């Protein structure tokens, strides 16, 4: 069973994604901020769904920490922003894909997860 780590501070978004992934046979771990997310990475997820703007530690800090520690788990950003400068920065840090929350659809998230890890 493939394992997905959702690092997202909005309960509603996190719960919707979690429900959709569990219904489709994925194991799901969640974290409500980047600091907790970094700890949960030790549980070896196959994919990380990562928000950018969160309290305590944001998504870019998580990506920088992963790069620093040479953690190579695919990451898909789920963010309110789709600014090219942020997308480019994320891609430079190894992000595989980007979903804008205003166009949020759990089916789209599932499709991106399947594209990355099957």
C-alpha cells in the first residue's frame, strides 16, 4: 500500500484529501504544519502533498530541509498561490507538480498522486 503524507494547516482541505486517498487504497499520514511534517517524513511516505503557507514552518522551509538532508521523496504542492515565481522556486527545490487550491478538487489531487506513485 502506497503511503502519502499530507502537510496542510487547513483541516477541511486536509480531511477532504485524506478521505479521497483512503477511499482509493492509499495509507495517509497527516501533519498540520511543516515542523510536524518533517517529523512524519521519518515514516517514509511515497509522496508528500505540501501546502506552502502554514504556521510554525512553511512549505519552502520543508523543501529546503529535505534538500539539506538529501530526502528524495516526490512532492506535490497544494497552495492558494499559483504565482510563477513560487512555482519556479518550488521546482528548483525538486517539486514534481503544483495544484492551486482555488481550483481545488479531490479528484484532481488523486489524479496527481496516481501520476506520481501509481
